[in-house]
């Protein structure tokens, strides 16, 4: 059985556990999937405090058929670490 369920796949270009090419395989197998790859992202996008990923996800949840705000991809940088006060140490 196959179903058309809108699916958002977030992938990190630096993910050694599930590389982006695996996300592409999954996206091809789902008829209504959208893959967004973050060049500096690692394994987890939302938990890694990726603001761009959060924006993309929220837009998808609001309307899975609408264009995603992907302009932030070129500006998105993985913060090496986050200090307890919320700063990145840069």
C-alpha cells in the first residue's frame, strides 16, 4: 500500500550517521516528500538550534504545498557550540 502524505526530510551535509544521499533515497520512495539539505548541518537540525531549519519546518507545517523559505540555507551556519547564556562564543 502507498499513501501520499506530505513529508519533510531535513538532512545535514556533515551528517556521518545518515548522509544526505540516504535522504535522497527516502525522498524518491515517498511520492510527496521534500528534502532540504543544510550544508553545515550535522545529524540533528532542530535540536542543534538551527534557526533556518525551524523556519523551514514551521512553513511546511503551516502549508505543506507552499514554497519553503530556503533563502536562509546559504546563510545558515552550524554554531559549533552554544554557551549556557545562549551565545555561540563567536
